[in-house]
C-alpha cells in the first residue's frame, strides 16, 4: 500500500465535488434518498456535532480481501468501510473483528459438515485478518492507529487518526486452548465474542446448525472451558461480547463475569422475534452488569420480513420438500434436519435461492434503526445503549449503506429529540465507560503491537 497524507489532510484534499457535498447548503449524503430529507437545521447540527464528537462503530468485519486491488484501504473501494468513507462520514473509529469460520456458505460446492481441517482453516482466517489490520497500521501510520485503551481512542481521535479497536468473534478456531486468549490479548484484542452461527466447544449459539449436528442448548449454556474463559477474560481486561449467544449462555456470562458485558451488534427481539435478537430479559441482564447493548443496523433483525417474501420462502420450501415455516426464525436460518444429509450441490442450490429471496426484500431504513434504539433506550436507559453497523457482513440500511453515511444516523437521532450529550453516549461514550471499567478490573497483560 502507498502511504498517504494524514486523515485531516485527506479531508482537505477531497475533490471539490465532495467539498460541496460537505457544505451545509448541499450536504447531499446527509439526506436520506429513499425518504423525507432532514430539515436543514438538523443536517447542520449533525455536521457540527461530528466535527468534535468521538463516534465509534462497535462491529465491522474485516473482509479477507481488504487491502487488495479494488479493496484498498485508502481509496473509496468496494467495501463498506475505508479511509475515504470514514472521512466523509466523520467516523472516528471502529471495532474491526478478527473472525474465523470455515467458508460454510461459500458457493454450492462448499463443504457444510465439519472436517478435521475446519479448525485449521478458521485459525488461518484469523491470522489473515490480523495481518490485514497490521498492514493498515504499518502503511498508514499518519491516518490509522490501534487503540489499546480508552485513552488511546481519545488520543487518536484528537490527532485526527482513525482508531482501530481489535475484537474477535467465535471461539470455534480456538479449539480447547484457553491460552489462545492470552495470546490474542497480548496482540491487542480487547473484546471477545464466544459465538457465531453454530455451537462450539465453549458456548451454545443462538443459531445452532443442524448440518453441524447441532441441537439447541446442547451445552446448556457455557461449557466448563467457556466458564473458565469468563474469568480469564476478566483477568485480561477483555470485554466479553454476548451477541449471538444462546439465552442460557448469556445468562451464564452475566452470572459469572465480574465486569460489565457488551452485546457488540444486536437488536431487540420485541421488534423481530428471532433467537438471534435479545429478549427484554437479556437486555436487562446486560444493563444490570452495567454493560451496553450496541444496537445493530442489520435489516432483517430490525424489520420483520414482508408477506410477499414469506410467501416466496414457503414456495421455496415446498419445492425442496421441506415442512412449512414454523415462524420467522426458520425463515432466516433453516433448521430442518433433512438439510444435514443433503448433497452439497442440493444444499448450495437451496441456500442460493433462499438468500436470493431475502436479498430482494426492501431494505430496512434509518427509521427502523431509530425505532430499535428508542425501544432499547426506553427498556434499559440511555447509559446502556450504543451503535454498531455489522458492515461487511450483512449490515447496511437505506440511509446508512456504508461509513460515508455515518452522520445520517446522527441526523435521525437529532430528529427524534435526542440531545447532543446523549448522542455522544450512543456513539461511543457508553462503550468507553464500560471498556475503562473492564480494564480497571484486569490483571496486567503485555501488549505485542502489530
């Protein structure tokens, strides 16, 4: 990668066309194209607020091709987050997630049953993503930095640099090796999520996979090593992320953790009734830990599927001789045991059709996202709510399609009557508070800089 100027210089050096957009008279990317425009005063207030407010997105996946040709970090590239988009939206930083999982959905011929090489492949993906983050910091030292502490995050923001917070999702690649947590904490990991799709040896997932021979609540929550991991993460000063966990696993974490817990990218089940979303009881468990629920801009978690889409899904299931839908959860993640014994080609054909139908569903909007934030704030209080996108792994809304439209979220919140102080809490203040509490309770741990 070629070194470029500082992030502040990048703002100044953007093309004149973009500069015109930034101006209050145009501010085109602050207007929601698929709905009513925000009033001029709201747009101007959002602009002004982002010139000094720290804004943090708590969950962005690192694509395996990030930094390659066509996906450059310093260009307006194909992904939903790069330096140009962050600059346009005035996004201060993000949790970049080191994620490892066999390419379960990668084409009709991808294996969808566990094989001995799956853990090795998942660990390889972790390493690739860590090296991508390391390369970003190496190649753009004047524009990007790693935040190892809350003070680092604030310092980087003050310097006009994009702050990377390293998180990790899914214990699957770690096997039964608890010492991997120490290794990754030393490398800069500051948040760890036990679960993704499918159960693993540490915790039950909210979305077990029948073709992995999963059953719901197979472990009854956390396994013995999962319970040990809670204490070790507390000692390491690493935030525990409970997004994607089963209810029983989340309850175990809430009971065992001596520090606040975080849902890095979740939505309320009251709005879309699927196990992946958080029940009111789960929201309150996170609040009672003094933690934070980072509401996620993921369309199908915010807005129920429409009847035409559900009708198409019913027709698809009938075509593949599956039972009729038993609720929205099965529409989003098919749970039929018969899928476990399908040949790869048949599974691939079904999955391709399924997600093709889902992709045709009208996108959720910033109004849907604002409704979700309102709901969680009313349930657990403004001090326990934050914001996440899930960019590069399905996130994105009409009005917030990528990081360039970050300030649209702020405009939506302002239009709902949130104060600037409360918006600052939602955009990172609450998360930084939790992070500081978690680190204060930690045992010393060395840091190996990328």
